C-alpha cells in the first residue's frame, strides 16, 4: 500500500504556514536591527529605501510648508519695514567690528606666519534648509534638503547664525541627517571662553547639554559661554555652543554637575549653514626609536626631577 | 448603518487598489511632522491591522514587513524596529480575525488594544536593550488612541464595500 504513505495534495495552495512566515520575518527584522545598530552596515540599504520615502515625506509635509510660507507671504508691510529697520540697525552696530575684520584676519595671519604658527582654517560652507524633524523619540535629529548631490559628507558641522547646531551623521541622495548637539550620543569638545578651560559637552536628550569632567572646584559661573575648542578635528575652534545655565557643586562627587543651554536655535526649524569638512589632521609623529633601550638601559622618564 | 458582524448584511468584495490606496494614505499621515505630539496614533499600524483582520488572504505579512522598513527609514529609527512590531501585529490580527469579526466594533477594539500595546512595547524594549533611555510613559498614549480610532477607521475603510451591488436611481443612498 504505497498510496497510504503520501499525504493527499492540498486543495488550496496558500503558501507557507503563518507561524513559519512569522518566524522568518521576525528573524529578518532582528538581523536587520543588529546589523544596523551594532555594525552600522546598512547605510546603503537605508539610502535605497530613502529614495522611496524621501519624496513621500516631502509630499506629506508640503501642505504644512505651504501654509507657513503662505502666511509669511501675506505678512503686513509694517512688520517687514520694522524688521528691515531692525536689521539695518544691527548691521550698523556690527559694522565697526566687521569692517576691520578682514584687516584683522590678514594681520593675524601675518603675525602667525612670523611666529611660525599654523595658519587658522577659514570657515566656508553652503546654506541648507531643515526639512523636518525625525519622529524617533530616542534621538534628536533633523533632516536637511541637501545630500549627496550637493557633495555633503558625514561629519560636516552644521551651524546657524548663533552657534553650533550639530553634525551630519548620514547622507542620503537628496537629504542629509543632522544629529543635534542635544542628542544623547553627541559630544562636542568645548572651551570656556572666559577661562580657557577645555572640556566636552554631551547632549542630555531634553534640549540641554551637560558639561562633563570639570572638577568641583573649577572656575565655572552661570552665564559663561562655551565655544568649540576644535580639538576633535571636526568643528572649527571658536564657534559658540552653549551658555552655562546651572552649576551644582556637591562635595560627594569629584566633578561638578554643569548644565548649559545651547546658544543656537537647535530645536527649531529654519535655514542653517553646513560648513565644509576640515582638512584631516596631520598624522601623529612617529615615536623616535628608543636609543637608550637599544643599549639595554631603562627608558628615561620624560620629565626628569 | 448596520454592523458587519450581523450576518444579514453581505458586503461587496474589497477592491485591491483601495487597500493599496488606504495604506499609502496612512503612510503619508504617519510622515506628518508630529514629533511634538507623542500621542499621535500609528496610522500605518492601524490600517494594516484592519486589513489583516478583514482580508488576511489578500494582505500578507510581507506587506507589514515592507511598510515597517519604510517607516524605519522615514522616522530615522533603527532598521527592523517598526518591521518587527508590524509583523507581530499582522500575525496577531490574522490569528484573531475569525474571532473578532463576530463582535460589534467596540469589543473588536478591545481585541486590538493588546496588539497596539504589544507593538509599542516591542519597539521601546528593543531600543532600550540597544542602549536608549526610556522616553516616558506618554509613548503609551498613542496605542490607546489607536484603539479608540478603531471604530471610525473600520467604518471609513468599509464604506466602499457598503455600496449596493445594483445602483437604484430612485434611492438616495
């Protein structure tokens, strides 16, 4: 009875069982999740999918944008005149400093050449518009309307007229993702403008940043301005980052808890400037061959007493 | 309008383009700039759940996976996060569909509530395991609102199927 060994053919073809499908898709999702978060290996796939979602996203945001831009268009003449006057006054106020800036920069460069110092890097870049904010509640990111087509690359700093906003972390064909300095995973090396002390600010995830690794007895006051120190090779030195809003000194901890508010309008939409990437740092000098050790003597300490 | 759980009403078959159109619309709704309002429902998840309950033979789990990936990229989330949640909800909705369709809309919504909560919890858990900080309990308001919207969304998505087979010129509806 060979016929009994065979199951009858199914009447309806319905593909694999639901549980099998579920396990397949769950395994796929978890594999993608791990590959993306642990190994950052899926940026190409992300760029591919973004080719579909990016136009959709722009389409979805178009009505809102038309409303805001339309209301800007119908703004009253008086408001525009007042704004114009205020801008002219501000330009006049800034004129004494700005007019001599070119001369000062040239002089600074000459002096630096005389002193054999490295010349300062010049800041240049391109303007871009913030398209939308990412909806992910775990991060603070915005998307710009420029991408690979405009030669943006990951790592470029993004500023507005008041200070640093963040850094480009992913680049898509027609848009780019900026991680704000208030994101939990973003760190910016800074310098306190008043004292010159260097440290690093970390995003807190709630719109503020925290100045870490400052000793509890250090000279930090509320209102101090933090500017980029440029030590990371990404941000040019001297851009304002944040202003100290709150200092808490507890003798139980070695470090003071210092919270600062970003000076730039980090969490609001608008036009921003994407700075060109800095030229790579010169490589660290090769350590000199250790001659004393070759002779069999212990290496001398760098500072003798 | 008569409830669909009553057997006296025979609906028209669904048109495939309408399924695609409704999912596309939900995708657009999800892409609105609603970062400030964490209580906004996940429209794609709600629509997917509806079609998996009503038409699980036409809308497979692959749709859930693909739309999940699209939402991952659109939200700037980790790849696979939405995909996993959507696939789990798709499976749950398919499994519950034979039971759910016997009930009126409000008990149906009670069936949907655990699915929506599960989707949100899975996403939060995955991200917290990957090192994120818990973003607050307000994230769990959105599944509740999705559940409340189950009734209106069901009626809306069933409207094309409520049309009579033969058009009567003298009848107003």
